[in-house]
C-alpha cells in the first residue's frame, strides 16, 4: 500500500429540505386548513477515527465529499427525512486543519473519536407552521438552509512510543527489522526508506511501537534530500533513538548535523529524551571504533551505546533503555493527570 500522510479535501454538508405548502382536502371536512410538513435537516460531514488504517491513501483518489440533502416536507403534515451523513474514516493520529494549513480543527488520537466538520442545513417550515388566528390559510413555506462547504487539510502523524533518527544508511531500517516483525527495505544506498515504517517491539514480556523515518541530510529543513516533513511522525514519540554510523567520516559531526536539523524543524524534538547509539560497530576496526566513540561522546555529552544490529550486540540493552524512558514518561503523565483532577 502506498503511504500518504497529507491530503487536501473539499467537503460540503447537505442542504435542508424545503417546507411544503399543502391544504387538507378531504370529504366532509369543510375547513381543512394548511397541513404542509417541514423539510428534513441536511446531512453532516463527520470525521471518525477508526482502527486498521495507517495512511491517508483513500484521500489520494477522492477529494470531494458531500452529504445528502434533506427530504422535502409533504402534505398531511409529513416532515421530510434527514439527509444521510457523510462519514470520513481516518487513521489514528490524524490532524485536521483549515485551508490555510495553520489553524487546527481537530486532533484524533484515539479510536472512536469523531468531530463534525460541516453541519447540515436546517429544513424549512411548512405552511402549517405559519397558521395563526388571523392567518388561517398561509400560502408560504420556507426553503431549506444551505449546507456548509469548506476546504481542509488532513495530516497524519503516526502514533509511536519511540522514533529512529539519523543520516541515510545509519542502520535504522536494519535495527527495526531486527527487533520487530516489520520488513522495511534494506539496501546499500542512501534513502532506501522513502516513507515512515512502524514496528511493534517486544522486550521483557512488554511491547512498544517503534517508528523509522527516512534519513535526514544537511539542509533537510530547506527541502534537500527527502526534506524534513516526515519528522512530524516523531513529534508524538516519547523518546528518540539517534543512530550514528560507525563507518561515517566523523561521528561527532554526523550527530551535530542531525541535531541541527531537528532544531530547525522545531516541534519540541530537541527537548525530547534522546538515546544515542553508535551503530554498525562490527564494520570498523578497534582503533577506528575507539576514535569514533570519543568523537560522539564529546558531541552528545555522554557515552553512546555500541550497537550492531547484524550481530545483535547491545540490541536488548538498547530496547531496555528505550522502555525505561517510555515508562518514566507514562508515570509523569499519570502524576500530571492526578494533579489536574484534584479539587479542594
């Protein structure tokens, strides 16, 4: 399935049904009077967060969505039926913005959440509504109200507990394939990963979700390479695993380059807990490894993990470190919620 994390759509709710102008014309009823019914309400446009979706590909081939018009009123005071709603099914983590792409409307992060994006027009009153003591036979009815129309942006930010960042070919996809059932493309050339990948990682009888995003290069925030748009999928992560290739020219400079791109992107990524690992340590000799560890330690201000996905060196230790940070984050959230719920 093709991955799509951004889509522009046009929506329109249904018009209300028109009221009816009708009079009772029955045998033996001398003064029948007005009996026109009201029109039905137009359908709404509703976005619903559902399980089983992980991309916005459905909105690649259809961008216009319209709800149904309410039925018109009828004689014998029969009201028209409500128009059918238009339901937009979106994956967990979908954000909805106005046409300018800046003003947020909704952030759907849980299955079952829904938001009404456009309200259907009310139905018009039939002539029975306008009957008064001085106007026994009104001959007018209201038309239904028009529905709403608007253009919106849908943006998907994958929900993951931990995110992988690094330069192209830093070993991110190999690490994800080693620790989960995900099967990302792995090859010996840059930008093998073209879109984010998710994997469920199991450690010590527990699980968490790990996200792998395409590699960053210098100037990614200016659109170089694949750009930095995919960093939006790391915004929701609780911890970042930063992989630096041991075979790169200078591990410290590689680390700082990625940190610079994270800072340029914003979104609080530089404030998130970070675990740094020197990957592919099995591909360099002992002297080079020692030199690269020293360079990376000076750059990140702490000793990095020596990691090799191919030989599984320190893979378990890395997962436990990630799990520990995730647990601390959950505990901090629980404390914050209890404080917020407390009342004197």
